C-alpha cells in the first residue's frame, strides 16, 4: 500500500500467515461454540459438544503455538511489547486463559471454560491491536504509507457525534443482551423441546 492505494492481488492477501491467522480464529470460535453448546444443553448433545471442544482444543493449541512463532518472522507485531514490557501481560493472559479452557473442560465446568474462552478471544484480539498500534493497515512498501489511527480517523465532529451515539445505544444493546440471556438461561433438553409448543 502506498499513496496510490493497494498494490497486490487477492492471492497476496491469502498468504500463509494470513491463512494461519484465519484458521486460529475459526478454531477459537469453534471451541467457544462447542463449550457453549455443552453448557446450554444436556444428555448426549452436551456430551458430544464437550468431546468436540476437548478434541479441537489440541488442534487450537498447535495452531496457536505456530501462530506465535510465525508472527515473530512474518510481522513486527512484537515490537511494541518488547519496547514496553508491561504490555506482555496481554499475550500472557491469552496463553493462561487458553490453558484454563482445557483445565475447566476436564472438570466438566463448562461455564468457567466458556468464560476462559471469552477471555482468550479478547486477549488474542487485544494482542493484535497493541502490536499493530498505531497502525491499522501497515504498508509493506514504506511505513509512511501505513494507515494509522491518526491519518485514517474521522473528523473531530464525527468522533464526538459517534461517541454520544455510543454512550446512548451501547447500554441499550447491552441491556437487551442481558435480558435475552436471562430469558433463555435454562438448559435445552429433549423434554423441554417436546413440551414446548413453540419448539421446532
């Protein structure tokens, strides 16, 4: 990327590191979804979901290790962490919560495993954000052509307006999500499905 725009093809975006990152996040969400299903259902479906989460965790661990190693050679993502050591707490938390997923899953405590999975996803994402800062899209041609949070931000008026919108609507959306969770907080069982007149 330079002042004239993007130089490259779709295939250059689908490089080995980009594909590995995509696989990492697909596995993160597959494990998370399996744990949620294990927690929210009962009997054989819960057991199958838990078994899938436990199997996928080993694949996730392997891909995560490969990602951490490859990142050092493919990007400058670790530069900010080594310049400010205290920031290393974020990737360390990602690794600790990833291990926590397995520990809780082995105890069949799928609620805590699910929380650990949430933390893993959040910390992995935050690791990328901190590592890229201040870049959003770094240029491989010249660092001066990178899109940063400063040269690609909206105007000050738009930022103020959207801050006000976020302060109003984010609590509404959060409240709705909490209400929906409480509404559907019970486990889904074969009995509840057979008795529910709205079940499919």
